[in-house]
C-alpha cells in the first residue's frame, strides 16, 4: 500500500495575511495521520502478511517519532517524487541531508526505491536512480555486531537450555569469538585479585578461583591472564558437566595449563569441592539475564565459596520495553507448533519467548527493570532461597501504533563498575554474545500516543523447571500467557 508520510493538509500554507507557511503540522486527529489509513486497511485484511507498506516521501518530513514508527512496519519500498530533489552545483538532483539519512535508514530493510513524477534533468529519470544507487553504496560500513548478526535479523531462535542440553562445539565456538565479553571478564578478575591480595602478600598468598560452567575454557584462559597481569598466585578449578567440553578442557590442561588448573567433570550443583573458593567465575547469563538459570546454578555453587568470597558476576537485571513489529509477530504466527523441553507439542507459539536480533522493530518506551539477582545470595538464617519473582510495569507509548509484544534485555555488574549490557542505551560496544528476547502477545493491541501500557510478569519455579508467565493489564486486559509453563519451560 502506497501512502504519504504526512497528510497533504499538513503542508498547506496558511491563508491568513502575515502568517508564515507551515513546514509541518502534527496531525490533530486520526484522519490526519496516514499511518491510520494504512493500519485500518491492515486490520480489515486480518493483518495479512501479503500486505506491505510503501511510504511516499515529501519535501518536509514528519517528526522522528513518526519516522521511527515506520521501523515497526513491513516496509517494502519508498516512493521519491522528483519534486523533493534539489540541484547541486553541477545541476544534478540530490536529496537534503534529512532525506539522505532517512533513505539510508530505510535501506537497512531492503526496500525498493521508486522514482515518481516528471524528470527535471535533461538526462531523464536515470540520473535520479544513479544518485539513489550512490546513496546506497556510500552507506556507513556495518560495525562488528551488525556484521556478526547479518542473516539473523528478525529470525526467531529458541533460547538455549545449557542445564537441560549439552551445547554443541559449534555453539561454544560462536560465543568464544566475542572479543568484548571476555575482555571485561578478564578486567573483573584482575580487579578482584588486586583488591583481595595486597601487594605485600602477593608472593605468599594463593587465590583459589573456580570457573563453574567452564565450557571449553575461555574464562579459564582469561582468569590466568588476569593473574599474570596482577602478578598474583592462583589455583584454578574448571567445573563443567558437558562431557564433550571436558575433553577440550583436559587437552588444554595437558598442553598449556598444566598444574595451574584442575578440571572437574561434574554438575556444579552436585560437586563436593575440596577447598573453598576466593573467586567464583561463571558465564551462565542468557538474553533475559536469568533465563539460562544462573540464579539456580550459582545458589548451588555458592556452597564452596568463602564467606567473604567474590562472585563474578555479582549482580544482573532483566528489562522490558513495549515494541511494535508486524514482521516479528507474523514470524511467530508462522511457527506451526511450540515444543516444550520435554518434547510436548503445545500448539501455541505465542506462549514462548524467543531470542532474536531485533531489526524491523519500533520501541515504544524506554526499558524498565524487571527481575534482579545478586550473588552470593545468602538469605537470613532459617530462610530458604526464593528465586520466584513478580513485577508490574507501566509504560507510556510515544506514538499511535500497534503493540506486538515486549523486547527483553539485561545488564550485569561483573565486579564493582565492570559492566556488560545489551540495553540499547548502554550496549557494550562490539559485544555480540547475546541478542535480545522477544515476548509476544497473542493479538496485536492498538495503543494511542500517551496511553499507558501495563504488563505483569512472573518468574515461576518448580522442582524441575523454571518458566515465565505474562499478561497485559492496560490498555486492555489479556489472558495469562504460558500459564504453568505449558509452552516454554527452562529445565533444571
């Protein structure tokens, strides 16, 4: 569907004597906003995936909020009338800086540019197409994260379950390529060693470091390098339950680490450690912080951590943001059956969370904190550890749009101010180990600018599983999703 970015009425010059021509007027009602024209047609067609949006650019552009709303729509093209082009010093057509920025933004969605109107250059419409092609070819080079994520945009992936499944070697290899995550882990261990062992005692004190969930050894390697930087003596234990990864660990021990590292083939929750650890290091976090059961794992492992011992990471928090993405919601609809961890076909893919590289998405409000965990987690004497959580969050939508679900993020404090984050505002530059989570709602909900979006979320724990439940409260109540973990469970 071709639609203008703005209602033509927004650009009509005032007829009142002495008034200045209006550059752009915000729509005063739904009929003035072309997005509502498109949305009405979409709803009449039952959100058909066969519909695509082709916005028509105009000389004056709407607000950045209105332009960002396009990022959540299934854009397939963009119409550029010849009258919005200017002439450069050589008489060739060019776009303004704002239009150039917009087109380079739209190019990321593989749109088809369409030139309309009468050519104002003697060489015809070809020079317009050549200019658009030049814009496309001179786009900024993709960064490290964009290069790594190419091909994964808006692709739904089931979250990993490293406790329930043994990860494949290829999965380890992908994560080990992340240069930022392990650099920050090394920095955290380095600072912890300096704080724990004074310079005067470095030659006679040996620090015990236990890497739990060691995988194929990247954290072991970073811990050893941190010890060399800090000039501190250490004894390392690498604890791993995956027998395939243990083979790799033992090879590294034999060829490289020697007696500095002891490899333990065991579930960290069941291991009877011979000594207490000064520093407990792990990388058990998922895209929603605790969704790979870091709390449950570290609560079991803290039994062999000294009372004054340090956990790396020491704290992590998950976050949610309401989002609009017709494409992601359609991708969930295309999932024929959701399968739980025990192999049951649940038949409702909307009751599952997904790991996804968010791309064709519009975020409607800043993220808010959901669940927080700290380690070591030692409750008062006589009280049991409780990792169940509940939160109710209220967001205010920044525009009229369709709500399709919630984006999930996390950040973590490894040690003091050494941080890792996948929050958009504080994302650790160059880190690609984690994509965000997507929690869909079953039926898209229309929300207006300034309207409150209220969501409730639970983290539930049983003897065998952990799962999330969620529902909307405002603008309209919706049924509880993933009740009792019937579709999406994380196996203990």
